[in-house]
């Protein structure tokens, strides 16, 4: 028998040790897989076991797999802790608001993210509201929504915020409670301009207010809009959500911020089709789009959108008292669209591009045949050398179809002149397109 050399023996021992380690690793992997399978079976059994509800959840919390807030876990407070919040509520009910504010601040901070903290935060806001310190009340209600998004006090909190917004808007705009009605049938706001208040801190937002503690130090109207936004953001399905959107949109329109007004009217139309404000959202939204139009040399999306909204309004609300005005607006929009097309013709004429002029004139005559711009387009089209249009058979065919020596159509009043944008100052209602609502 041949004896192994020391070097060969060492190699053989190393190989055996390596193989042993591989076997150990394989066995460890198999044991781990088996443990996972057994754990899954146990977990399924625990989940399906109706006689042991909550066992799986308790096991998860015990090993740190589930981390819930005290509010979610239903934390049990001691009678002494519960008594602290009870005293806060009782103090508020006794109308000792200063003491209630002091107690609620401590309790809201001590029991934050719990049901007791939620109650303390709500009564803190209520105490500020009862003292008519509306800015602090607004901050407290907003903090309630921030800390407790699913708060059980959502309805009374939004009702308070709406009342605060109404008070601030009425203070900053005397006589504004006319025109548009809310769901609660209260007259809230009008789209017509109102007189300015006498208080200079209301006329100029940069002036600080130190004499009226029921209003913010700066920008009363801006804070009112924040209240309204908080309502429809935190309670989008509540009874005051569409009221808040309508109030916000009407405020922007009254202050000539037609782009923002159009945006809020659009949200109201899309998200609240059952709202009593739906007709006003269509009528005033179309007016906002029309007022956003800047003229023939700007984008025409607002013009097209306004026409579509007015047509939809006539279809959806056949009994609307605004039908006559809407038809007049559609006539104005029709002339403005013709003016946009004529601006394109004039652009190509300055560039001396006869082919483009011919195509633009054909479109203008086809789509707006009874306007003064179409009359000018016919004259311009007849002067174009047809040899330059030989590879445009459809244009040539259209030119051949035009009657020769046809009587000039009588344009409607104002068709012969450029129609002013509704956003431009001056001009009569017929020419400028301004809508009286």
C-alpha cells in the first residue's frame, strides 16, 4: 500500500473540511425553508381561527412587526387622564373660555395622537371661536385636521370654518351677500363689484391690523380663502364642500382673477354634478373663460372652451333665465373666432405666402361665411394668381364654386371691424363682448 505524502494528506483533509462546510450550509438552508413554511402554516391557521381573534396581530406586535399609534391601538387611559380632558370640556361648557384654553393646550400636547388629544384640540378651537378670536380658532381647527385627518369632529369644524370665512369676506367687502345662494339657502356672495370698506387695513393687505382681534393681522380675504380651501380639502363629500368652492370661485371672478375663477368653477362642475350651484358653475364658468380671452393674437383655448360651455348650458338648462344672454354671448364668440382666423390670413399676407393665404381664406369662408371677415377673404382670394395654386386642386375647386359677381353680404353690426377682447377695457357690450350677469 502506497503511503500518502504529508502534502497530499493535508490536501485531502482540506477537501473533506470544505465538503463538510457545504453540507452544513445546505442543511441550514433546508431548516430555514422548513421554518418559513411552518410559520406560514401557523399564521394561516391563526388567521382562520375564529376562536382566537387578534392572535396573529398580537404576535406581530410582540415581535415588532406592527407599530400602531395610540389612537389606532385604542389606548386605554387611566381614569385620572380621562378626567383631565373631561375637565377641559366642562370648563368650555361653563363658558370659562380663558381657563378652557389653558387646560386644552396642556391636554392636547400631553395626549397628542390619541382620542383624548383629539377632543382637547377640538375644544381648544371651540374656545377660541367662542371668544371671537377667529384667526387663532382657524389655526386650531387646521391643526385638528392635520393631526387627526379622520377626526370625528369634521362636521362641526368645517361649519365653524365656513362661518369664519363668511364673516371675514363680509367684513372686507360690505354688501357682498347678494346673488348666489348656498345649499342652506343663505345668500352668500355676488359676482358683481362691491364698494370698498372704510377700514384702510382691509383695503390694503400690507397694512397690519392691531385693533380688531376677530381678524388676522394681515390679509383678511386671503385667510378667508384658506378657510374655504380647508373645508373642501378635508371634507370633500360634506355639505359645505360645494358651497366653499362656489364662494371661492365667485370671489376670484369678482376680483377679475378669471383664470382662478375658471379653475374653481371647473372643479365644481366635475366633482359635484348634483350641486345646486351646477347651473351657476356653467354660466359663470363660461363667462370666466370668455373674460380670460386676450385677443386674436393669443391662444384661443379659452374662446373655444367658453363657446362649448355656453352651448352645454343651453342644452342642460333649457329653463335658465340666462338663455337670451347666452345666445348673445355665442354670437360674440362666433365673431371673435372669425377674427382669429382673419388674423391668420393677415399674418400670411404680410409674409407674402399666397398658398397659405388661400388655404386660410378657404377655411374662413367655410366656417364663418356670414361675417365681414369672410367678405374680405373672398375679395382677397379672388386676387390670388391661380397658377400658384395648381398643386392645390381642392382650393381651386372651392374658388370655382364661389359665385361670380355675387351680392356682397350685409355683415352684422361690428363684423367689419376687429372684435375687441372681453378682457380689454372700453367699448360697448356688443363690441367688447362683456357679459352682464
